[in-house]
C-alpha cells in the first residue's frame, strides 16, 4: 500500500448517504479529542488530509479516503458531551448503519489516549468490536506526552486490561514524532493480505 497515493473520496453525515462497500475498508475509530485526525495525517504524511480542530467533536461525518484500492473510513469521534441529543442520536444511527451494512472491514484501528484509562465510551466501543467479531488493533495515542516511568506504567495497565483481550495488538503512537506509524502500516498491510 503506497500511502502517498491517498486521496479524499467523500463525507457522509446520514446513513441514507452511505454507499455500498465495494473494496476492503480500514476503519479509524476513537473518542473525541483522542487525536484521530492528527494521527491519520501523520500516517499518510499529509498536513491537511483529515481536518484537525482545537475543538473536540468537530468530525461529525464519516470521511472516506482511498489508497491503492483500499478505502479508509474516518469515523466521527464519540463521547463528546456538548453535542445535542438529536446530534447524538444521528451519530448513533450513522454508526449502527455503517457497521451493519455488510462492509468489507479488514481492520478497525481503535485509538485510545495512552495517558488515561479507557472511558465508558471506549469500553462500549471495545465491547462492541469484540462481540461483533471485528478485527481490531489498539493504537495508544499521545505516547510522546508521557515520561519513561509513566509510559511503562500506562503500557502495563493497557496490556493487563481485559477489554483489550481480543485486540490483535497494541501500538504506542505519536502524531508528533511519527512513532508507531511503521508498525501500524505493517499491521494494516498484513490484514489486507488475509
């Protein structure tokens, strides 16, 4: 997969807009403010591929990108408290429709903030991925913000967390210095070959 060939495809805000899945999909998921857009931009070595905002919960659509016959799905961040009830319902309906629409999902890249314990919403998402049988890898973002001791402690906490039991692995990543991008690319390519 040549990540330099990535291009934006489309954004959809309602389930009715979703197109049928016609190629393998890699899904990026995570709570608001976990650094998903920044990580996607770092992964593809592009500054503005995924829109980055200082305001959490800014991504409210599923954004699709294409790269070498693979579709990348950037899901809206979950768990942002300041969204209206109608917005939360729309988001929930969009997510349900996406995962229920017989897509060729090869891998879900589940982002978790390495500095903190998984939130209730993270736990719900991890439970869903496990129960639904979607293959997923956990990417621990913002690892560069921890010192060596903190990082060792947080790594142990995630490794021992039963919620991550079904995960294909844990990758520590930084959108700042690029740590973890090589491992993530290798994991994605391995899943695309299966």
